């Protein structure tokens, strides 16, 4: 393959698993060998430390690179986050380095909508003791925050939230749908195809998500992180804190305020300058 020859870094392993574990708040000397319990710990640690964010696309106009050495530099060295292609790619790199049997798969986001959109989501399937688990850290907060057993037909309690897997026969509906169960009924979260997907396919899909003006990644700034009491969210120029069921929000009025929230609330290393049209493009 020309791609393999020209871009060998796309097939490189995690550069330093100890530093990667420290990035998500874990002690690299602890035992994280393959088990459902350890997988759940890894997922919760990841979504509580690595934010979902689209700043590179929306604000900084940077090209997205999915190879693990680049993700390691972005996530570990610069304490950044990313969107699903990046975050779930980084998480799968951690799992592979720890000896987990896993592969990537692609799907369509639904969020309860009846219309099936383009392929724009990446998740991970992990096999432990002959059972398969759907794992997704690429949404930040609100999705299943632990492994969902694909082989279990029942509604599963995932950290206090109810999810189930609905199986299909392929086609535009995918092979299975992650369903969220609430007091108001069922919500189809996303549908996925169980066939293992390669990095090349995600690179091709990302062309749409990062360049098409109708892509949700170009429509608004989003930064999202799970916390012990709820979540922290930036949506365009609104900063929200969800604390024990209550919502507090404030308007972000300038680039300096955005920078301070990103660095202090999300513990990220970011440029002081934004290229979006929300704020003036001057340094401060």
C-alpha cells in the first residue's frame, strides 16, 4: 500500500503508555490488564480528564491528524482533547498497549432523530472472555460511560444510566443501535456497523466532517468534559456547568475569557488567539 509506505506513523503504537495513563489520571504502576472492571475504570478516567472538543477545526483552522504519535503529542504533551475520531483513536491505542483485543468501527449519530446522517462517528469494540463490549469515550459526557455488552439483549445499567443494544440487518440502519432509556422513553443514540474499520476509512470520513460547511463540527464550538458532579460544557459563547442536576451558565464575552476557561476549567494548553468570528483576532 502506498499509504503504508508514505505514512508509517499511522501504524505506530502508543509512544509511551505510562505517560498516556498519567494523562487520564491513573497510576501506570497499577494493574489494568484486560477485564471488564479495568475497562470500565479506564473509560471513566478517560472521559473525566480528556475533553471532547473541536477547537482545531472551529477556532484554529488546523488539519486533523489521527496517527497515535500526533494524538499523543496533542493529548498528553499539550493536554488537549479532540472529537470522536481522535479521542476514541487515542483510547484504543491505550487499550492495545495494555493488551486488550479491540477494533474500531464506524457509525452515524442520531440523538433521537429519525433521519440517518452521514458516517461521522468512531467507536471501539473490545472482546473480553468471549463477550464483546461497545466502548465510546468520544462524546465527553452523556453517552454510555462504561462498556455496554453487545451480546446482552437486556437493558444495562451503566453508571446510573440505562442503555441497550438493538441489533439490525445492516443497510443504512447499521448492524446495531445504541439505545438510551430515560423516563421519557427511548432515544436512539447512534447506529454502528460491526465490521472493523481501518484508519484509512476514518481519514476519508473526516474529509466531510472537517471541510463540509454543513458539518456539525464547523457549525459551533463545543468543549465538553464529565465531572464528579455533572459536566462542564462550552457551546459557542456559552459556558455551562451542570452540578448535581442544576445548570449554571455564563456568556463568554471575549477571547481572553475563553482562553481562561479553557486553561483553568478544562486544564488545556491552547493558543491565546482564536481565528473564529466570535471574538476579535488580537492577542492579549
